[in-house]
């Protein structure tokens, strides 16, 4: 049974540009779900609809069986962490965190107990009296998280919370967020454009494109089995070739024959493969083979990346640094049938 | 090095040009003779005493303080919500509205004075004090919208959204989160508006009426018939109030707050 449901959500800005087009999403209780996509795909808009900052033109948002579409933000009881943290500059850490509890008119002792407790969970006990301007990005981030969590929200919403932190801190913080989220068992929506961040933290990922969810699945499935060309491109499948089904095999326009392990329905299919999954064909292989000329070579440290020009277009191929191919030489590429994934175009 | 010397010379010249007249006026205010002379022959504060013992000056000084205070407070009450609305809304004609609000700073004061005279005094026959107050409100409002507006531009509105999400209604969030973070802008707006109202001549000249006049307007009238050091003394008092305000701004926020 879904805990949080978005059903046929339409959002339009200025009556013209449609940002969300009949978006559907179901999240189970206690899950951490990421909304992943390029900028402008509508992921932040989706979060703002859930938060209550935007009222959708049509569609229903419900939580735990209750329709909340028209309930104003301050009555929803959701915790939100903003990209800019949005701490109250005129209040110290303690008062920032206590703000939501004061709004709920709890008595002083209860407030004190809850604030101290959450500060402890977030590792902030020693910073009670500090003001936001006196803290580092990572500490502010934790204050924002504590402030959102202390009200015991029914839903936690995170809007690119890690994008203002440096790389190392980002990895620590996402582990921290996951730890706290699991500990409190709170249903969470997480907006990000960073796929590594998203895969590492999420139970499920919704990849968004132009106002709709292209694929909603576990991180593993998204990474290994993208369903559409857009998803594949977004998560690093660089090579695409149009394939037509002929019996048990697939053929390209030029007539090269491919076999593929996975299956997919649909009229317009493409095969896709990551640069690092392409191998060099041996003498015996005759299927799933493309012949091409080596073009630009780029050194990536552990490997070289080559542009290979084939009859099916340009292919990006990664090969270990020990294996070197000169520009202009001819190579035969082998696309293993377990790694060649079918997607809808 | 030579360049620096030249710069110093220019700076001294410019400051001298700006400040010397003020110093001369201040000095003449303390003269004993009944004509304005410089340098003065002997020291006396009798002209200051005369200002405060002359009924028209005393009353107009209080009127000016009262008008400046009331006009500024009303301008803040109207201007802060207006500035907030302009900063927050995605209204289409936003820039046009902004320009309209700021137009009194661009349109010559004498035009505003005349228009208000025509409209408030001749057509509507508004009581003199009310007319003056309305005129000064118009003069001060743009400063409030401008200064508070720039303060709001630096305010991160997601902070306000955060307050909403924590269970704070919109009105309460405005008072508890937005206002405390734009206090420096509000104080700066207060000072600027107050000073501008207190020193304003063109609008006051048109709207002053029998028995009600502002301090600078009374001074203008006085100069027409008299030319004794009382004029200097009044000028010094005007400067003193302005300088006092500036000192308060500087002590509380720093002069830079006005330049924002």
C-alpha cells in the first residue's frame, strides 16, 4: 500500500509552460525515494507540490490515504531541507531547531528535551549557542536537517541538500542522512541531479524528464536496466544503435546482426551499451561485432577513451591504459549480449 | 607619489568647498551684532535663544518634528508591505510599479508641491496639517520602498518558506522571520525618510497654511523680511538634527547602510 501518492499532477507556469504533465508517483512508508533528472526536468517542482508551495492545476496529492492537495504548507507537518539551508540568521542553533516546536505550542521542558535529543542525533550538541553565520556548510546542513526532523514530520523533503558542500563532505553527509533517515524510519523525498549521490542513498529512484517520470525503480535496476533512451543517456550509456527485431535476432539499418539477452516490447528500439562494457572482438566472434576506425583518444587515468567511427555511427569505447590503439587504425568492437541493453526510443 | 599629492590637494579643495560655507554659517550664528558678519566680533548665543523664544520658530520646529515623525511612520507602514509585495510577487508590471513608487524622487519637489496644493488644498480643502502630512508622506515613501526593497533583495526567501513548513502561518512568518532580518534596512529607511521630511522645502512651501508651517518653510519666510543671525541659528539647528540622525545611523548600522 502506497503511503504517499501523486496522481495525474499537472503544473503550469504563467499559464503556458507546462512543467509537470500528469505526473504519477507512489512511495511506500519509510522509503527514501530520489527524484533524479537534469535541470528543468520538473524534479524541484514536484517537491514543491508535495511541500505545498505550489498548488497543482489538477491532480491529487495524498498521504496516508488523506487528500492534502489543498492543505496549506504550514498545516502539512513536513520537514523540508533547502538547498541554501534557509536557517534563520537571527536565531542561534538552539532557537532555529526549537522554532517548529514553539509554533506547536509545546511547553518549555518538552521543547528542551526534543531539541537536545535531535541535536545529539545530528552531532550538534556543542553548537547550541552558535549562530548560522559562524558555522561551516556541513554544520549548517546538519542544523537544517535537525530543524526539519525535530517536528517529527510525516514526510521529509530534501531539495539538493548536498550541492553546496565540497566533494568529501558530500559523501559523509549523504551517509549521515541515510543513517538518520533509517534510524527514524521517516519517508523521504530527495531531489538531486547527481546520480552517484542518488544511487548511494536511495531505496528507489524516479528518473524525470520534461515533467514526467521516465522510470521508477531500484538504483540497481536503473543502473543496469534502463528502460528508455533518455534514462540510459542520463546514467552514462553513451552508445546507441537503432535495432529492428527479426525473429530471434536484431538487425541494424546496415544489416549487422545482434543478439541481446534482455527483452523489451515496443516498436522503436535501440541497443545501448556503456563505453567500459565494449570489448575488442576476437577472431571467432561474428555476431554483435562492429568494425570501425579509431578517432580521437582521451586519457582518463585508468583508461583511454576512444571515439570509434563505425558504419552505425560514432562509438565511445573505454579500454585499459595498457592497451593502446593509434588514431586511424581499424578495430573490431564486440558488444557482449549481456551488456547490450534494449531501450525504448 | 606626486599623483597622491595632487589627489590630496583635490580632496582638500572639494571638502573645503562643501564644508566651508557650513562652518561660516555656524560661526555667524554665534555673533553678537545684529547683522550677519564673518568673522564675528564677539561671542553670543542670543540668536539661538531668539529662535526658541520666537513663537513661530518654536511652533514650526515642533510641527516639523511631528510631521517628519508621523509621515515617516506612515511611510514605513505602507512602504514595508509594498516593498515586500514587490520583492516577492512575480507580477508582470513589477518594474513599472517600482518606477511609479520611486517617481517622487525623480519629479522635482516643486512640481509635487504644486500638484498637491492644487489637489489637496484648492480642490479637496484638506486641513493644512493633513495636507502637509500627506505631502511629506509622498516625499518619504520612495525612500522607504527603495531602502527596504534592497534589504529584501538580499533576503533568502526560502528562509520564509522554511518557517511556513515548520508550522508558521504566512502573517506570523513575516513578523517572526522576515522583519527581524531586514531591521537594518528599516532603520536606514526611517532615518533617510525622517531627514528628507525634516529638511523638505518645496512641498512644505506650497502646503503650509495659516498657523501651520514647517521649520524650513518658516525660515524661508523669515529671510524674506529679516536678515539677522537668527537665520544662521536656524540653519545650525537644521544641520544639527540631520547630523544627529546620521550619527545614530552610523552608530547603529554604519553609514554604508544608507548607500545600499
